DNA sequence: TCCTAGCACTCTATTTTCTCGATTGCTAAC
DNA sequence: GTTAGCAATCGAGAAAATAGAGTGCTAGGA
C-alpha cells in the first residue's frame, strides 16, 4: 500500500514523463512538493523496489514501469473535461445526420488521431440483429451473374459469379428459394441455414448447384465478416519511442495485418487499457479500446500509442465518442 | 556527345551505385576497364562537367546525377530477361482464371513489390466502354432506400438514401424513368444525362426530386470514379535514402493522399520513367509507370522507389505485367 | 523516527581531437 | 592521350575530455 506522498510522487513522475518524455529527477519533484530532493529520492527508491518505477541507467531520473502506469491508470488518473475545441471538432461529425455510422466512426477517430497524434483502429462488425432482407441476381453477360444481398439495416454486398451451363431459370429458382427460406434470418445464422436447408434442396433442382451455392456462400461470408480500418497510421512516426526504422517497420506491418487486428475486438463494455505487455499487439505500445453497440452495428474502437500515452485524454475522448454513438 | 569509354564509365557508375549504394571511386572502375585510375578520373571529371555525375563531398567517389540516370535509362540500359523465379511467381497470378482484373493487378504488384522492395500503385479506372446495365432500389426501412447500380461489365455500386415524404410509388417511377432513359449509356456520360434529361422530368413528377436526384448522382459519381491502391508501402523503409523519420513521414503522407495519387494516371502507352524532379510526387524518388487497357478496365500501374532504383528490372517487370494483362 | 544537507560517484551526452583510409585533382613524364 | 606519383581533402570512427544531471549514502537535526 502506497502512502499519499508516494502516490503523488508516482503521479507526478507519470504525468511529467508523459509530458516531457525525459526521465524525471528528484529535483523536479521536490520543487512541487514540500520536501527536499533527498526525501524524494528515498521515496523513489522505494517505488522502484515496488516495481513501479525504473531507471534508464544507474544515475538517471526515473520513468514509470508498466506496473507504474498500471497503478496510475487504476488509482491516480483523474479524468478531465474535454476541451471546448475538442468537443467542437467532434460535434461537426456527430451533428452531421447524413453520415452513416461507419463514416461517423472513421471521421471522429480521424479527428482524435489528429489532435492526439495517436493511431486509431475501427473494427466494425455487423450487428447480430442484422437480418437478411433481399437477394437479387443481375445477369451482366453470358454466363456471368452478380449476386447482390441486402440486409434490413441497409448493408449491401455483392459478388460476381461465373456459371456456364446454368439457365437463368435455374438461377431464378434458386434465388426465389433462398428468398423464401432465409429472408429474415440474422446474418450470422445465414451460412448454416444455407448449408443445411438450401443446399440439399438445390442439389436436386439445379445442375451446377455447387457454383451457385459457393457464390452465395461467399457473399454471405463477406456480409457477416468484420471490417477493420486503421486511422492515422503515420502518427506512429511522431513519437520518439518509435524512431528507429526497424521498430517502425515492425509496427506498421502489424497495423497492416488486418486479420490480426480483428483480434482486438473487445466484448467488455468499459474503456479498457492494455499497457505494453498487457496487449497482444506490441510490447512497446498501449492500446486503449472500447466496445460500441447500436441497433445496426457493433464493434470496437481502439487508440494505439506509446506506453507514454496521454491516458486521461484518450480515455475521455473514447468515452465521449462511445456515448455519442450509442446515443 | 559522349565517347564510348565515357559511356561505359557512366554505365558502370550507375550500375555499381545501384548495387552498392556507395559513391563509386575511380579504382573500382579502372579494374574493369583497361586503363589507369588517373585516366578514369579525368573522364569522370568531364562527366561531372557535363552534369552527369556528382560528388557527395570534395574527395568522394561519384554518384549519378538525375541527368546521369536519365542518360543511363535513355541510352545505356539493357533490358535483361526476367528470371525463372520471377516469371514463376507472377504466373501463379496470371494463370488463376477465377480472379477479377483488379485482383490480378493488385496481387501481381504485391509480388513485384515483394521481390524488388519497391512500392507499387494501382490506379484503376473504369473503362469508357462500361455502360449502365441496371438500376435497382431496395427499401430497407421506413424512409430509407438503397440505390444499387450495375454496369454491363459487372461493376456494382450502391448508396443509402433517406427520403421522408416520398412515396415508394414516386421512387419507382423515378427508377423506371432512369432505367428507360439511360440504361446503355457509358458511365462517364451518365452524370450529364442525369442532369439534363432526368432531372427536368422528375422535377415535375416527384415531390422530393432533389434528394432522389442527389442520391443517384452520388452513386453514378462513385461508379465512374477512379480507384487507387498502394501496395508494399512499408518497402519505403527498406532503402537507406529514406532512413530519417521526417522523410519517411513525408513520403508516407504522399502515398496516403489518394486524391494526389490519382494524378499519376498515365495516358501514354510506353513504360515511362520519371526520375527525381521529373515526377510530381517527390524529388527523391523515381516513378516508373505505364498505362494498361482491357475491354473492361483501364488504368495505370506504377512502381516507386529511390532514384537509385533497379531500372532495368522494374521496366522489365512492368512490361511483362502489362503484356499479360492486355493479353 | 523522519527529514535533509552535503558529497562522492556514476553515467550520459556533447564536443573536441586524432587517426585511418579512401579518393581526388594536379603535375610532370612517358 | 595516358599514366605514375603525390599532396590535399574529407568522412567515419575511435578516443579523450568536459559538463551536467542525477543518484545513493551518511551523518546530523527536528
């Protein structure tokens, strides 16, 4: 258990280090506290013994350890209000009613990336409430068809398929069958239904049922799949902890790996903070993320930055966005 | 006019500099040529006077100037055959018939970016031959519609629109009108036709014609717009000329600016080389690009790398791809 | 028991100096 | 026209010197 004074010292070191990006010495602290630098040094030593602080070399000032950041965000961080300017900028997005949710998310996270210099990720999954509304097939050429699928929440997906030797009649029959049998089904159940209810039936009626089946299967897979977008990637370059080219390459590669990014999905409804090794992405970054959910969509938004991140501000901003979206 | 010997010296300096990334001294050259280093130095001095070579400092070896590279690509470069491995890798893409053209382009440029360590851009425009095939409107909710547009080449685009107070009847009337009047129109003429033939008519029939008109206008704009994709962006990090963070940031920002990238479009049918200041993108890079054109699509593919680029190889690879695509 | 002044010590970061080696331009001779 | 020889230049890197920030420890005072 830390004393009040230890807590203030830890807090100062974290905030000053976040602000200045240089190890914090005892003198800086003792100016703000009513005690001598020697006293501060003694306390710092104890905090270091507790694993909350670290030194970069034997006679350097202290920087927070991951455990120190963790203590800070769990016990010491105070959420400030968003500044008027921040609110103003974000409002331009939220008050624009003509935008779709995914645009709202991307634009607001662009703003956040912009004002914070961190990188954001939007992981956009279709809501489970999304139901199949309509399937349509448009012939565009001899043997070439486009299957178009629409959900009741307005999601549209399409796929081109090539079928030689299948008559338009057969295709239409299949489409009608699908429309009759699975319209209204939640999208994440569609694939199963397609396999077990539609496939056996069309296998009898339709000659090239495999091709048809596969095409629709693909469309349904696309439509129920997650969509991930990275915003403000170049902001990585703005932080001194990412100043060597191989580290930059490393992080950029990770941010390009969409499949891996889909794993950041957060079920939990809070603002969650994963510091350094606590996240699976990279031990040198902190990921702050939260889940959002509306009738139409659900997903995860995340902010990624160095461990020396402006925790208060990011938590506030994410919280604001989450509330606005979930309205 | 350069002498034969001057040309071989220039050629050696360019190829050696491309290979080793270090200024090339007279000794390296004179080993390969039947003359002394002093002779080579005399020639180098003349080449420098002609603006074909440069020094990094007073007693350094020589590097090619932009003019030197230009002379090299115009007069000295010899195109080698693609290696068996290169052809093999690319063939896996071209022999895969189930891929759409845009996938073929992106994948083959991924391979090229991979084996060359350069960055590629695919600028994919819809062909002028692309004609409107069908327009469809799907109501998804009270007041919310999705407009779906399909072209005869199988391009699909959609847009959600919100119209309160317009009856489904009116919408259907508009759709029928559009279908009747402009199906078959090349997509780049659709916008004009929409404005001058459709708009005046629906203005009479339909109450909220503005909203309907705008929605369709947006869809048609999307469908006829260019699509640009950057492949292998992180390869920028592999070249020593891009080793400082602010330069990296600079180039990455440019590669993220899709609007600017659309300007790389190349009308000319050759393989075109823009060295340093010859390109509008960045004075430190070389852009090699070519136009491609099939019945369905047309566009531009470009390779971007440092000026010290493996010109022969890139030209060959681009040429190979262009021929494969245009079949 | 807690706090603090004082001090030797450690280490970084920066500047300076030095040296090595690569390469040049020039000159004079072939 | 070519070449050998040579002084001069400069970069890159090592080594040395210096300044400054910050620490840990000790001993005395509240």
